[in-house]
C-alpha cells in the first residue's frame, strides 16, 4: 500500500466514525504523521469525491448539538473552534437551528439547573438577584441568547419579581 493509499484510508476511517471539518481532518491526519503535501492531496480527493464538505459537516453538527440542548452561540463557537469558516458556521446555525426547539431546550436546561441550585443553595435561591445571576450566567455559557434567557427566567414560578 502506498503512502497516498494509507493516508486516504486513514481519512476514510476517521470520516466513517463521524463527519469532520476540513481543518479537523487535516489536524488528525497530521497527528498520524502524514506529510503535509500528502494530506493536501488527500483532502482534495475527498472534496472531489464529496466525502469532505464543511457545509454539510456544519449542518449536521448544528442539528446534533441542538439535540443535546446547546444554544446557538455555543454551537457557532464550537464550529469555529473546529475550523469551520465564520460565514459557513453562521449559515449553518441560521438554517438548521430551530428557535422553537431552542426555547424548549432552554426551559428544560433551566429547570434542571434550578433544581441543582436549590439543592446547593436552598429553596429560595431564585428569589435573590445573586441566584438569578447564577442561573443566567450558566445559561449564557450554554450558548443561549440573553433576551431568551431573561424571558424564560421571568416565567419561572419560583422567581419573585
């Protein structure tokens, strides 16, 4: 088996496990100590054969992460960290993230976090500004929009505004 065939086979094994962005795949092949030119040729071949497509990867990534109750902002950050171009990440989030589903996920995450905060800090934790800030901070880290967070926190029956 030639070096080209080994690199190509390694790339297909990686892609068989899950979709990867181009930058991610390049990094994984480099970690296997393949030559830079060989990696570039392999990536070109994979693009021509439609095995490698950052837009398809980004769309799939958005749908998968949203199922795990992650917000749009965090999904976009994770895509860019995976080497997907900013415009591709923006378009993928815009076209594949469902706002209704995001709100439902936020409510579920919020309820779960409220229970954890109540166990840790007492039943009335959300009646204090500090408690609401802790909750909002956590939800922001999960990638949810601040306006959406604010509206969901105001709807909580525990919050006494």
